[in-house]
C-alpha cells in the first residue's frame, strides 16, 4: 500500500548532497485525505482519518519485538553548556527508547526507486518507515544493500575495496522534517558511526547524532528525542566489538544469511530518529521524502542517483532488496558463561564407623564355685 505522504525530506549518505525542495499542493495533514494527520485513538494509537482503521506495520519485516516498550518515550539527550554549545550525545538502542516497538505497531512504509545501473530498470533503493503516535514521531531509513550496506574488508559483499575507515569517517544521513504546510521545522545530518569522544560506548565507537559526521542545520536540537543506527546497535547493543570486526565485517553471503558467530549482526544500513511531535504545530507531521541519495563509495554505477516514490515491492520478489532485512530486536542471547564449580561438595552421607573397639584387658570377676575346703567329721 502506497502511503500518501504529501511533503518530503532530503536524505543523503556521506558528504555530497543534492538538495531539491519540492512542495506539492496536496492538502495538509489535518485534512481528511492525509493519513499522517496525527489522528489517534484514546490510547494514542495512530488512526487513518479516512476510515478510522488503526495503522499497523505493512509487512512482516520488522520482526518480532517486545511491544510493551512502545511507551518508553525518551527525553532529548541534547542540552547546552555554559557557552551555549550543544552537549555531545550518543545513540540509544531501539529497544530501550521504544522506537522498535512503535515502528512495528504504527509503522507506515514508503519506497523510493532509482537506477543502480545505466542499463537497468528502477529498483527500490530506500525504504522509510514513519510511526506517528501521541508523544513521539519515529522515522527509520533503511538502505538497499544493492546501494550500500554494513560489510567491508575481505567479507564485503559487492564492494571493490571498502574498509572500516570508509564506514567510520563519512557516512551520515541528511533529513528535513516538514509540517503539513510544507515548512521545514527540523533539518539535520545524523551520524552513522564515529569514534566516541565521551568514553561511554563499550566499543569505543558510537553513532553521535548531530556530532561526528552529523550537524544541526535548522531547527531546535531539543526536539530530537532519540536517535540510533544499525551500526551502533551492532557494536554497542549486541556487543560485537572484537578487534577482528574492524578488519572485516562478519562473513555472510549475498542473501545476508546470519553468521552463527554474530547471529544478530545488522547488514542493512539503517538510521532511526525520534522527534517531538509538537514541533509540527497544528498542521501536524508532513512526512519525509527524498529526491536523491548519495553514497561514497557506492555499489551502484553512480554515487548520486535520483529516486522517486513507488509502490511497495512484492515481499518475496527478487526485486525486493529488503526481503532479508531484520531489525534490531531484544537480545535474548545469554552471553554469560556459568563457571564450572570445581570444588568438592561436602559429603553428607553417614560414613562407615571405622573405629576399632579395643579389647577389655580388665580381669572379669570369677563366678565359679570355689572348692569345699571344710574337714568332714
């Protein structure tokens, strides 16, 4: 089902970006024809104002999540110091901040198509999931692995010579958030992964949001309630940070079959942003869209390609590059080794009595009748 999103945000990866603003004449989200007007049920579940139905995930790609975490509404990690500078913040995982559950429960999907080769046909390049609820708007941006992914080194899939440095030094996504009137209320770049200057990330690397390769271009940073990436999840949520990772990503195949040693590794490049819905004002959330995407390097013939919104691909179609996508979900793997108790437990059985009773050496009393010594008469 194609989502009727009337405005757009520009999205790019890496440093080069081609920004094209395209404000259409479609009605604002508070109109009955726009499904992202922020209409909700009494419990905060978004509803379609045209028929009153509750939004649900349009496919099974979000996997099984703990939906009880949907109410985990985060607070902005951004504050200003005494000089007016924003403090550095690091990513939150989508289980803790509740975005995984909200995206699964309330997500509506958009697909954007482009030419990855000069002689090919348009194929899905980016998938965006929007989840509108009473207290937060969540957006997930997922890139086709035919354009870019989270593999590198000798285990890179479809890359000529991609290293960890290519991943950590430039990758980001640029987003504009618009209200229902087509006005930009937030414009920012969000970092994929960088060296962590705060010392908080277990791996030494973290998605830094507006720092690293990110930046606030327009708007109020305090409207950003949470952010994260699949690369940060790999290193810091799942804990896949052994030294070999920075030489080569976990081995897989073209279907991105899970590696038994790293079963939860996210091979798809995914960005998540959660924002305060109050920034959109009375007109509501206008959605996100894009006209171009850029990756340097990219697997496609060109690093920058034009994209247009299209219908969702068939779930199991060979042309659906998102069919193998698995989101970050609660880590139920028990990584705690139970030590073997090598101490000898106490023996609670009654041991045999090995004491020896010594012989009685005392002379027992003579109980025999003594001889009669009287003289007869």
